[in-house]
C-alpha cells in the first residue's frame, strides 16, 4: 500500500486523560497501516503500547510528514505553531466544543483518515502572524500566532492608550481595553466575540478590532496582510499591559515598548476531507439558518 505520509506525529490535548481512548485508537489504526509513529511527550503516558516512540512536539514537527492534532482548536494551535517553520501539514481530530480547525470527529476517524492518507484530501494554506516586542531597539520577545495577537490592559482598571501605525503611516490613537490583530483564521475566535467580521480563509487580509473602545466610532478595520502593524503606548506613566499570541501570554510589557506585527513568511498547511466546506462549518458551529437548507 503506498503511503502519502510515511512518518506521522500525534499530538494530544495536554493534561487531558479523556483523550486517551481516541489517541490510542488512532495510534493502533496508523500502526496497522505501517506508518512510522511518534507521539508527543505529554500524550505518550496515555498510550500503553510496547515500543512507543515519543518526543517534544517541535522535534516531531521537524521530522514527520504529517502532524495529527487530537483535541480542540487550542491543541491544534499548539501543533500549528510547532509545524509552521517546517511547513509540515496538519490534520485535526476534534475532541473540543467548536472545532473550527479540527474537522474530523472521532466517529468518522477511520473512514475519513483512510481517505486522507490515501491521497483524497484538500490542502489549504493559511497565513499566520509573527509578533516582535522591541525594548531599547532590541527584540526582547518573539512569538507566532495562528489566530491573533492581542495587546491589552493587565491587572489595572484603567484603559490603555495606544498608537497604531500601518506601514509607518499613522492610523489612530485609541483609548480602550486593547487591540486585536487577527488573521482570517482568527476572525472566528476572539475577534468574533469582540464584534469583528468573519473573513474567508482564502482572503489575504488582517482585521484590527478594538476592545471596548472609549470612542464608539472606533470600529474594526480590515487591511492587507502584507502590511507591518506597529503598536506603541501613549502613556506618561508606567502601565500594566500584556501581549498574547493565541493563548500564550507575554506579560510585563512596558510603556516604552514597541510591538511589531507582520504576516510570517511561511503559512501553515492544513489537510481537510475532500468535501470540506467552510460555509457549512459556519452554519454548523454558529447555529445559522436554524438547520434548514436554502
């Protein structure tokens, strides 16, 4: 049997023993097909198989042909950040609630997975973000984000005042709880709950969404994804602020820091079943149309 993906890595939801049955079933299914398997170190204790190979997620992503995430969107985001630099394709098995990125359910696991491993799939590329925090002209933090980069107040009841520039051109100064910079992938995450628009994944765009702005006319803005977004603080006193990249926190951001956000050079590659339909996912996950076809 020809293998489109000889070496496969498995990443499960961290600290969630309830995923053990699905991960074990998946492991045995792939083993029977003759694939070389490596499981991430946090998931390996839940699989009681002789000769199991385990490694950190980053090492797995570097050395495999396919990375399978078993969990919710959070687990998928962790896998995606690990795979981004190596352009390793990703596949998501959904054990979470919404699952915008993980579109194979455990009930469909064997059939769907067999089709994809036999070459019957759709490959989708999605752009991700890279955030850098500068202090005194030097980079002190660097992180990637699949969904969004958020600059927001932290441990303070006061709003933050931030200045935003697009490709060096002044956009605005806003007083708010913060600002979300989201990819099309992230437009159905935090950005959506803050009132931002849903962007189709194929769009080469980013959306800037203010968090509880003091001026109600400050609305979400969609820009080209090739721009450089610069965020600074416009405060005379030191404040408590935080930058988050997806769910990763970068605390203790200082007033004089500069945050630069750009689209990363390499996209992530996601495998979907051949009948994958983004609009169907929106209808299903967001409960649109009351379940009735047009």
